[in-house]
């Protein structure tokens, strides 16, 4: 038995956000740099974020044709955003970066995973 996301639009939206986020991380935009600094994410690892986010976008899009790949990618994104939220909490960064950005993306990832099941 194989399963593909239905409807597909949540997967496409999450993929577009992931790719856009990757592009913004190439040379981190000021609000992204502020976020990374707020959670004390080491600057030497900043370049790793772009390929991770591009891989997420690619996994979501390819999952429209490859059974379960979108679901596996959503689960990876859920883990990513749980780690991001824990980093905000550890750094006591209780700003919109936590409550809007990281939590919002976690909710979007969970919702998209539900569509992929």
C-alpha cells in the first residue's frame, strides 16, 4: 500500500517556506541572524542551515511522487522545530521568535504531517 499527500497544497506551501527560508539563510538576513544569536547558535554552524532547509523542501516536493517521503520529511521538520523551541526556551528568548516563528512552523509541520498520513 502506498500513500501520497492529499490534499497536496499544504506540502507545497511548507516546501516553499522551507526553500525561501534556505535562501534567506545563505547570507543570513538580519532577523535570522538576530534569532540565531539570541539562541546562541554557534556562527560556525550557520552555513549548515541552508542545505538542511533545501533538503526539507526537496523531500517535501519529491514526496508528492514518492510514497511516505513527505511524511518522513515532516517528521524531520517537527524534530527540527522542537529543537529550535528548546533552544529558545534554554536561552530564555520568549519573544515572537519563539511564539510566532518556531512554534508557528512546528504547528504547520504537524498539520502537514497529518495530511501526509
